[in-house]
C-alpha cells in the first residue's frame, strides 16, 4: 500500500501545471494562448521572460525529483523508476488540464537528478549542444532523452536503461508535431531567427 501511495503521489505531483500557474499568478495570462501554447519552461522563457522560464523549469524538475528520491528511500531503485515515470506521465497528461500537458523534458531532468546526477549532467550537456548546433529546443529535448538510455545503463543498470527507453518514447510521442514541423522546415527556433507566432513550434 505504501508503494502504491507513492506512485499515486508521484502522478498527482507531476500533474501540477506549474507553467500555467506561474503565468496566471505572476503575469495574469494563460500561457496556452501564447507562443507555442505549451506549458513548459521553454515557452515560458520565450513568451514571459527568462525569469519565468527558469522558475517553471525548477518547479517542473522538482515534480520529478521529489517523488523519485522519496520512492528510492522507501523501495529502492525499481520503485524510484516507476515513481519517476508516473511523475512524467502526470506532467504530460494532467487531469487538471483534461489530460493534456507538457512534453515531460524538465520533469525527466528532475527524475534523473534523483537517480544519477551524472546522467542528469550529461542530459543537460546533450540538450545544450544540440540546441546551440541546431537552434531547436525540440531537437535538444529528443536527443537528450535518447541519451539517457545509455547513461542510465552505464551509471545504474539495465532496469534504468529500460526506464530511459520508455521515457524517450513518451517524450518523442509528445514531440510528434515538432518532428513533423522539423521535416517541413517550419519548426520554431529557440535560438536564432524565429518564425511568426501564428505558426508556433515546440518546447520542453
């Protein structure tokens, strides 16, 4: 029962739409009506400013970090992996937003810091390098999530690598519109010249 409670808690904590909350409390606006329409940190930074983006990033990461660490203390690595996955699913499919949500990238970063700080730092490094090289947050998010399959296997074990593959699949699915726009050449850039806000792109 304790393990089940932790998984429910992880999902509910993950489901809190902090991007939406920050936009409404501090900016009196609905972030879903601005930029890409995504509730994540990159859209918050692009439309509300870097401070708002940083705050949303930290809060979304904590949604993954807190239940992962708690689950690790209670039930070890396996429970921590399930709790982390539950938090990410909660973020992507929030019941408070009619089972819509973000892309899961910032929450995955928080989970990684709870599992392996080395894997988390590599995740950040891959994201930065990919975004600097291409200008697209979506490319950084996709490549960084894929990198966790190898890094979690290296620093933890095969169970963590399987978790990484599952999360990478969820994040890729949540980026399906971004992937289509990348092939069409119409994806919104985080760095460099951007397109019109009438044709938005994706972000974590």
